[in-house]
C-alpha cells in the first residue's frame, strides 16, 4: 500500500479510539516510558505536543520536571526542527501545521538531548516510523547513531508487521505502546 493511503487508513484507525480507551492507553504508555531505564538515565528529554489523537506526553512532562530533568520541544524553522527548552507548558503556542511549539529562545543542540520521544502515524516491528509526510524528523536524525535515543510513542493498534521503508527513513531505538516496550539496536 502506498504511504499516503496507509497514512490515511492509520489516522482513521487512531481517530476511532474511544476517549476512555485513549486516556487509559495514553496513561499506560507514559507509565511505560517513565519506568524504563532509558528514561531514568536521561537528563534532557525532547517531547512533542500531541495533536490528532496522538499519545499524550503531559504526564511525562510533569514527572520529568518534578524529577529535575530538562525538557525541550520542537519548533519548525523553514522545513527543519530546532529544540527549545520549556519549563512550563504555558510556553507553547500554536505554530506551523497547528502544532503547539515553544516560544522561548533557549535552543539546545541535538547533541544535548538524551532521549527523544517522537510521534508517528504508524510504526513497524523493526522500529521504522511512518510520519505525516513532511520528513522533519528524518532530516533531523540523518547520520546520527545512538544520541539521542529515539522513542516511538504510539498505541498498539498503530503497530504493523512492516512499513514501506526508504533510504532516508530512520528507525527508532524503542517503541512504547500501552502494553509493551520493544527495543532495537540498543546496547
């Protein structure tokens, strides 16, 4: 199936999750990340602002802030992403593509980020991601090896056996759903 058709089908699948399931599954996925050794070892986390029924990240934000971790969120500049430190969710405003973005000016280099939580439309069992088609995360992560560790965050129904993969597609190191954590290429 072509990527655009697959993207449409997977977005429809996610939209059909009931509000109660979305809340319960979102809490479970966040708990999975918070209980992982990768989270425990991280001092700087990159989160995303959820849109279109994506897995929420606010529980991670609050736990990380309480735990003394630093948090950054992406902001689109041209066609690329930069990561800006955020200490309060009130610092996010609607940006390009209708996604809340940070308004501050404390931009951190990608090398400072230990763990990057990345949204997606679908993932496969090898850790590859189908995004929204803009390529922002793939361009950002091209050529990077282990840092930052990449975490795909999704609901179990967003996992497929395989996805169409192109040379520029970047695999995740972890996939976290409401019911499991899958690890790929981690020492």
